[in-house]
């Protein structure tokens, strides 16, 4: 599949200013340092400014500040990175099949399938499943009893949706994801063995949610595990039973929520962040990489812990410097005492 658009068409879609030839053809996207004729690129991180003067792209998405120092053709926007993100869909050549139900798919007769959907080879759709228009279910997926997927939902190959999972519209769920498996519920017995707690809740996922490859969202023990609208999960993210994730919160790879943890809206969890069970995190919180949250956070802001107790990121940076000074301070104290 080839892509070929005029710069004017792109500018009109993005509602940005063109400086240069609006009829110039754009056939692909690239980074500044690897750009070629016909490519559109962008500059958002100042670390890459050094590549601007030597880039070979046909056009560059630039802020007005950077455009003032660039003589080539460009599109001028307040947010070059967001503009790049929006136009990237035009250049996505991933295959997307026409509506069809493959002959090898197994569809329970009680399932409700809307028109204009695609169901690939070896897909299993269980009893009373509901798939809305535009759903695209790739090969080897399983959708359990009474689960539903809203309009334009996309399941990549080998996704497993257990029973009683409700997914809103425009979801995108990547290969290897498992939604609705049992949460880690066990009770100790007198003989030191363990009694399984059957997980009888479900999972509720909002609209415009993306779940990365090999991520897991466990079903609730009694009530549902919940993800709000616009949540984005990277690969290898764990959401335990009865956890709740607020609207537009994003979680990077290897981050996880223990049982009944609650994260508010518009939060950012960097890689390998862990939040222990029954802890609440308020809206608009940023957690830096490998932070361990062991207590509730009630004020928005950036927090870090690493190998230290949880504190604000400003405090953590100061204390990290102090840790490097401890040996010198200890020697000075020892010398003063001798």
C-alpha cells in the first residue's frame, strides 16, 4: 500500500500554516536524521535540533520559534509532536481486512454480531457475546460468554477475553493480552495451604482504550475491575483484581497495580512503577521509573522512590545527591571525633 498526499492536504487536516510549496508530494514519515526526499518529519525535542539543518525531508513540522531559523519548506504548529501523532494514521500501512467471517471461526448461535465486522481464522465467540459494528477480531482470539466489545474495537491475533468483560468503543488490544483472568485471590488455611477465592466479578473498560501486548487485566473478586476512558497501557502491564484506573491515565511497560489499588485521572506511570494494594492515587500524578508506591497520594505532582521511601520528586533528587555525599560526611565526622 502506497501513501501519497500533498503538503496542502496535510496542512488542511492539521489546520496548520504551510511555508513553502503546498503542492509538494509527501509519501512517508521519518526522523530528522534519517529523512529523505518525499518525507515529512518533525522537531519537538530540542536534543534533535542539531539535525535540522542537514535533514533531507521535503517538509518539517516545526514550532514558530524553530521555523524562524529554518529556510526549508515546513508546516508551522504550536505542537509539532501532536501534529505528527495525528497525521501518522495517514501513513499506517498495516493490513486491515474487509468485513467477513472466516469459515473456521466458531460462533455460538446466541452471540449478537453486528454487520460490517471482521472475524478471522480460528476465532471463538462464546454464548451471548455482543460485537458492535466495525469490530475487527484477528486470528485465534477468544471472546468469553456475555462479553461485549463496542464499535470499531480491534483485537490483534491471540487475544483472550474471558467471560463478563465489557469493552467500550474504539478499543485496541494487542497480541497476547489477557482480560478477565482470575485475580490472585487466596485465603490461608490452618494447615498452611491455600483456599482459592473464586473471582466472581468482571472487567469494565471504557472508550478509546489501548492495551499493549502481553498485558493482563484481572477480573474482580466481587465487584468489577475498572479502566476509564482513554486509558493507555504499554506492553507487560499488570492490573490486579478490583483495581481502578482513571480516565486518560497511561502506564508504561512493567508497571502494575496490586489488588484494589486506585489511580486517578490523567496520571502517568513510568516503567516498572508498582502500586501496592488498597492504595489511592489522586488525579494528575506522575510517578517516575521504578517508583514503589506504598501509601496513598492525595496531592497532584511528580513522585519518586527508587530504593528510598516515597517522596516528592524534588525531595528525592535532593536526597539522591545527599546519598552520594554520605561517605565523605561520615569521614569528616569520624575525623572530628578522633
